[in-house]
């Protein structure tokens, strides 16, 4: 399972990643987590790999492009 975390607050992103990895281990799910600090970075770096994304955790309030706008572009 490929999971993206997009959050401008690095502490929140780390906390989310730790919880995801804990739950994945507990339930025997193989997870690869990718973390991004902004919607722009996420969109740029995954542009060619959209079909390999299984789950996205998105912060709503971020500088630049916000989480809702990023999600709409992903869709």
C-alpha cells in the first residue's frame, strides 16, 4: 500500500507516519509512506505515478496551494 502524507508541519507528518506504520505492522499490511511539506511538492513529485497511490492524508490549511485544492488536482 502506498500512502502519501502532505502536511506543512513536520511534527504532525511524523506523528501521522508513526501511527500508520504502527497500525500496518499490527495488521500485517505492507505500507510505504511518502511525506511532502506542500501541495505543490506532492503534485510535482507524483505527477507520473498517480495510479500507484492508495491513500492520501492531507492537511487542509497550508501555505501556497491548500489541501482541498491539492486534492481536487489529484482527483
